[in-house]
C-alpha cells in the first residue's frame, strides 16, 4: 500500500484535533495562548497547554498559540491549535528553551487577525 513518512512523534504525544471533531458554536470563543514552551519540548507547561488547547477545540472554540521555536528543530509532539512562531534565540544554558523580545511582525499580525 501507500508508504508513509516516518513519524518521530509518539502516538500518545499527539494533541491534534481533526476539524471534524471541532464543532462550530454560536457563542464560540477565541483563545490566544502565549507561552515559552509548546511543541519542541516535553515538559509540564507544554503538555498542560496542549491538553487545554485540544479540549477548547473539542468544545468548538478557536485557539491561537504564540510561542518561540527553532524552525530547524522538529517538534517532539503534535500540537493542538494554530501555532505561530515568535522570533527568538536559545538560552545559553538550556538550548531547548528560547528567549524572545516582543512578538515580531508575523505573530503580531496573526494575533490582530485572530
């Protein structure tokens, strides 16, 4: 059959909610989450916020996540919600965490459009 590319993510680390499982409500809320950890590290913050975003999507709300990240580094989990990267630089001691100075143009525009 069809050959799929290798997926480095564990199936239990997928928080993606298919559009068919995202009902549209008359009183839908738009939730923006700004965080320093979301899909490129496995820690309590990333897991908790992905669970929150997935549940909000399942309830029919829209979720936008703004977070720093290294575009050259693959995610370690399949995230929930629309993810927009914020310009950043790695911290000297913990390279998996990143430092940012403001949102940057792309993230700012995504937040305004949201």
